[in-house]
């Protein structure tokens, strides 16, 4: 697929939602996606090194290969099969098995770090020290202290820093946030997130010695489980919608089904409380996928389904039965109405089919652990190239990523301790 | 130019199919009223939507019939 076309589509999608100019003033980190942003870097390339060429690394490589503003000059992985796969995709790139050697390479201007979580902080800090711009995959780091160290080093370096929170570049989310901020659903009264799958989250492992390296997601030393791998994306929703950050979190988790030697929970239920009293929930179970992935902002006058890009009203205009039926067919969400009550009877689920608020909506079901297409990842990687070339730090991304990671880490800790944790003042650094 | 002759039998058949589609659409409307707990006067007030559904059903059926006809023709040619 031509990624420039995708960006054009992205722009036209944004353009159909609001005047692009006003979108940029509301969402300034999107500058790289505008025509002005494209012109600024015309004919220039960001010379990049990829550290960690596993599934996410290769996903980025595939996207960057068709981005005219990117040139992949170096690849690094300490697992040869993955390095070879990536080398086949970019035969001209220099190959390294030690990331520090890649950082010594003067050709590399910026690095994209796609390694397991336990490596994020050390690699990011070393990269800044080596004078490189950094795009680190989410979550930012393994602990809040590591996140703070990363931020401190970033601030010292004066380099560009981007973290893999691609929802910031997804048109559905952008439009939804614009609607929420304009009061379209009244006051925000709740935030509900869930991510259900039915698979063991394992990768095929050629030898038992490699188990902890290949299946790093399943072990405490390299992962904080569902919270840093899945929740981190969704926990951004509440903060973005309300422009504030939770005060405390409580949670629980267990290994209920996949008792295969893993150390991280296979189900969690976590609740955050915001200063205004709003609660944000995150639930994940990976042994039942009935509900799939869902993200909802609940308002006093309506609800926004962020994943599907639909807005529901609390007092929907009356629609005849056949009209509701036709709308449901049009929206492709033939919900089981036998379970839903009439729209005017309280305490029962609303049957309002809602209205789509973006054209050409592209939804993802959250089942891929590599990343979905058209979820903002391409635009985020392009924004990084733009930032490397211009030296301009895209706004908001680091702050959002820091708090999303901190909330995920606190949620993980709370669910291990089965306790309530308070967000410390000294951790509110941005 | 050749004159196109549509026999009365064919016209009658199409009218019957159209009537069938309309009856189906009315039934769909009734089912929707029951399922969505809406109001019975919608049988009359929503006639526009009913006609729309009837036309959609007719067109759908037409496509299916054309496909069957084409398959039959191909099949007959092969048998010859
Ligand atoms: N933003 C998103 O939507 C998204 C999606 C998927 C993954 N991710 C993130 O991307 C990162 C990588 O995930 P993945 O699925 O690609 O994992 P993966 O296991 O497929 O790839 C990780 C790679 O890093 C390599 N590696 C590990 N330690 C290394 C070291 N010290 N030096 C060099 N290479 C090393 C491994 O050999 C492996 O090839 C994770 O942090 C994950 O959370 C983000």
C-alpha cells in the first residue's frame, strides 16, 4: 500500500471531520501529517536504525520502506533469525547484534526501539546519550522510576522523543476527542475499557532455552503483562478526554486459565479514580473473546464508542422499528435486540444504533499482537521521521505516554498487591 | 431496431413477485415493531420505508434470478 496515499486519506478523513487548520490547532502533534508539514521535509530523509527486529520492528520496517521521508540505514537484533528476516527486507542496511554498536554508527540519526519492555529504558537513555532521536515502542519503561530517568535524559539531550501511543494519530480518536471537548456528550461521567482475547499469547519457540526470550511477554522479568501490553493504549482515553490524570487505582488479577508456567496474569480488572470523581475501568481476559475490544467515554448526554467511531445519545430522537433495523444494517452492527430493551425504558440497555462520526471508518478488533493497520501507527512513525528531520519535538506525545505507562504500571502493582495505590505528587513530572 | 415483446404472462409474474416483496416488507415492518417495541401505527406511517425495503428485496431477487438464468444457459449450452 502506498503510505503517502494513506496519509492523504488520513488528511482527507481529518478534513471531512473539521477544517484541517482547526484540527491542527486542537491537535498540534499532527503537524507532520499536514501539507505544510510535508513541504517542510520535502526531499529530505531521516536516517534510522531499528533496534529489535521482531514482529513490531518488522511492522515498522514494512511501513517505513514506503515512506519517502525514511531511510533505514541500520538494524540490530541479538536473535539472528529475526535480524535475517529484517535484513531481507532492507538489504542495504548495516547489521548489528549489539545495540551499542548501532548507537556508535554516525550514519544513524534516530532509532526505533522495538525490544521487550525491560530493555526500553536502558536503550532509550543510551540512545539519547549517543545523540540519537528516539522512537520507543510502548510502554515507556518497566517502572515509574525508569520512566522518570528516561524523561530526565530526554530533557537533558534536547533530542526528539516519541513513544508508540498511536491512538493519538487515529482519526476516530481525534474526532471523538474533539466532540467530547466540545461538550457533545455532556459531562464525562465514566470511562470504560476492555480487551478480551481467547489465545494463550504465546509465540512459537524453536527451543526451550529460548522460551523466556521469545515469550518475554509472559514473564515478570521482561513484562508487566496485560497492563503494559494492552491497557497502556486504552488508559490514555480518560486522560485525553478529561485532560486530567487519576488520583488512585485499585485492581485485581490472577492466572485463571493459562496455567502453563507463565508469571503474568491472564485476567485483570482495574479501576482508576480521577480528581473529579470519574472512574475509568480496564478489564482484560485472554481466555474468552466474546466482547472483543471496547473503549467507551460515557457522558451525561451521550456515549462515544471510540473503537467503532459511533456516538450514542442518552435521549435519542424517536426512530421507528424499521428505521432502527435499517440503521443497524447500515452500520453493520446487528446487535442481539432480544437482550436489549426498549429505548425509553430506564435501567435497560439503549437500543439506539447511534451515529457514525467519521467517514470510511476503519475498526480493529484488537486480536493482533503486532499491531493493526490504519490505527495511526503509520502516521506516528512518519511524525517521528518529520521530527528527526526538523528537530521539532511533537507536542503531547511524551506526556500522554508517560501517564499511560505510569497508570499501567500502577494498575499492575495494585492488582498484584490487591490494594489501592495513590498517584504520588513527585511522580506528576510533566 | 428490433421490437421488444413482453408477454402479459411475464408482466403478471413480475407483478406477483413485486407483490410478494411488498408483503414480505410489511411483515419485516411488523417484526421490527415487535422486536423494537415501537408503535403499531408504524404499519401505515412507515410506508415509505416499507416500499424501500420492498424495492430492495425485488432488486435482490432480480439479481438472484438473473444469476440462475445465466447459470442455466451455460449449463444448457454445455449439455448441447
Ligand atoms: N504500539 C503497538 O501497538 C505495539 C504492538 C506490538 C508490540 N508493541 C511493542 O513493541 C515491542 C516489541 O514487541 P514485539 O511483539 O515486536 O516483540 P518480539 O519478541 O517479536 O520482538 C522483540 C525483538 O527484540 C529483540 N531483542 C530483545 N533483546 C534485545 C537486545 N538486548 N538487543 C537487541 N535486540 C533485542 C528480540 O530478539 C526480538 O527480535 C514491545 O515493547 C511491545 O510492547 C507495540
